[in-house]
């Protein structure tokens, strides 16, 4: 949104890992030099203030602080309100955001930016204001960031009523009300569903053991941190080969712990990056001393009193101090059962982020955003998918707010380029697009041997090869050129035919 006053920014160099997300959002303000250092403009003119604020919101490490700025009071160019002033925003007197995470915060902030001046209520199950979750498995566990360092900075002054430590248990779509724990009903004119996901558990794992933990919330991470530090644990088993499991392994090794990483599939990060690039991640983990067990399952769990004894399907027995489950997330939709919305693998939405009912019709007064939402991204195809990344939560929250104010008929399609990152024992991994859609992988810069490269993922379509993703290992500057190619196709070159002479 355009602003009318300059802003001042600063960057905490101790937090900044030079991922380059800020340059993607505000190239007039941030720039990665050829040598890999970050340069930026401290005093940002008003015309670039909005881009700078967005860079603050999506910074993976929350390393950027921003001060000042002012939005236009009469609405900005491109505001969804009609020129007459009789706007959907003004008719919606109460908008409720179900979910106190980043997607909900992003939607609430955009509603205010778009001129909504009615009552704004944010219902969150945790007792904390929205905070950054990616550092939970890294910097927070390591002790380099405390709980006070995790809250998001860009939207701290949001004018909203917060109902924290409050669980939503039901939704009446026709009656436009939420049912809260204890029987209270919360009426609304518009609703944003942003309840996120829960940590996935294994049915066979001992649910009530204090030695088996997930790490989805700040409270989860605090328990694991105490186990690592206060209890002076020596050996941890991490179950799951996704980003959370791999990053937990990094943190535990940095603290001198023995780490066994047990993964059902092979290689690491296969579902995210594919077999070829996932193998590189496995090499990095093993070189750091992680015992990586691929295509392996735990067949027996036993609490010995002093620790856990685990039997693997290959017959090995492992004794550990505790186990952390890093198995991904399950959409928080149990409270929507019986509501009439399609909640198979998340809340189904149309291309504009409006929730879809079981009859396939978009609900005008309900939108969904973030990890819980499943929607078709026309940039790729018409298949609805969920995306669980920080930047996606910011962008989808904003688009959902716009769509709620506009209504289904006037809303734009949501067509982002997904972006995510990780760090594995000092190696920065960044991605744009959806690598899992790729059928062919080509190294376009660097080499796998050096573990410094850019890989391009493509798949065949009737229009030609489509670029679906690019992944960079320690090449943040080089990755920037690939973002705008995601979703585009390259027409195959016509074959030149040579006519054979008749003899």
C-alpha cells in the first residue's frame, strides 16, 4: 500500500543470514553485493516505504526493524472500494480472524490498510501474540534468540481486539457466528479462517511420555530446550526428514549432542527437493556427524525410566534421552466439521481465497489463508494445494483480506511464487516455486560436487517445458533471476528435418 511519509530502517547483522528475500520485495532499498554482503538505504522515501514494510514482514530472520511511515487516510490507489464510497468494507461492521498466527495477523493488517474501520477481532488459541515459528527449531533452541525476540515487528500497533488463549470449536456459516469454548458465540459479518496446522504425530508413539515431543509452538520448543540444556541430554532421536527434522539435527549437533535422524523415506527432503538434491542434504548432515537412517521405521518404543529404547525395523536398538517428532503438519479443521465447508486436507478455497462449500460454491463472507488453506494456483495448474511457508502466510493473508472486502465477483486470482528457505550446518538453501512438481532437474549454475549451485525444476506441458521451481545452495544472488521464470513455459524449438535423397 502506498504511504505518505518516509520510513527509517535498520538491519540486525547478527540475525541477517543474507537470504535475499528483502531484495526480492524492495530492490530499491536492499541489494546483495557480488561478495555476498547486504547493502540497504536507511532513510526510505515514502514511495518505497510500502515495499520496505513488506520486506520487514517476510524477512526469515526478522532482522529488519522499521520506524515511521503513514498511510493515506482516504484509501490508496487500487483500493478495492468503489469510487462512490459505499464500500463492502464499510458495510462489514465486524470481521473476525480465526487464528492468531502470521496469516491471521497479515490479513488483519491489510484490512486496516484497506480502510476497514469496523470492529476487528482476532481469536487465537495460544496466549502469545503472533511470532515467528521458523527460529523455534534453530535460534530459539540454541539460545541465541529468546521468546521476546520472536514477535513480528511490522504490525505491532494493529488496532484490533485480541481474544487469546481462546479455542474456536464451531462455525455456523448461515448464521455468521463462531462457537467458542465454553459455549460463547461470536457473530461476524466477515470471517478469515487462519487456524494453521497441528504437529503430526505417529499413532504408535507413546502420546503421554514426557520424552516424546513435537515442536510446533513456543511452548513445545521451550520443553525441548529444557530437555537439551537443563537435563543435559546427550542423545536425541529425530523422526522425520523434512525441514524441521533436518534443522533440529543441526541445532542438536551444534550443542555437541549425538543425533540419530530416522526417516521413513529416502533421501532427506525428498518430497520437497526431489531425490537428486535431497541426496546433497544427506551428505551435509552426515559430514556434520548426524547418524542418518533412511527408509527406516521405529517398530517398538519403550520408556526405561532413564530414557527411551527404540527398536528399528532393521533390528538395531537405539537408546536416547528423548525423541522429537518432525513429521509435518495436520490442518486445524476439526472445528469446521459439520459447517458445510469443504475441509478435506485443509479449507478448500477458490482462486480468490474464498472458502468453498461442499456444493462447490464460494462463500462470499468467508476467506481462508495460510497453512490451513488449500487453493488452486493458476500459475501452475488447477490442482488445489496447501503451502506451509512463512512468506506464503504473509501474502495469502493479505490477498484473503482484499478478497473479503471485494467479494468473489470482483476479487483477483491469487497467483504467488512460493518461496522458502532453510539452513543446514551453515549451508543456505533457498527455493522459489514448488520443486515437488518438477519432473526434470538441471543444474544451471555451480555444481553438485561443490554443494554450491542453482537447480532448475521443469515439467512437460502441452505448451512446452514449464519452469516450476529453482533451488539454490549458497547462491542467494544468483537465485534472484529465476523467480520471475516460475510458472512460465518455453516453447520447444522446431526440429530441422533433412530430406533423404531417393536413390
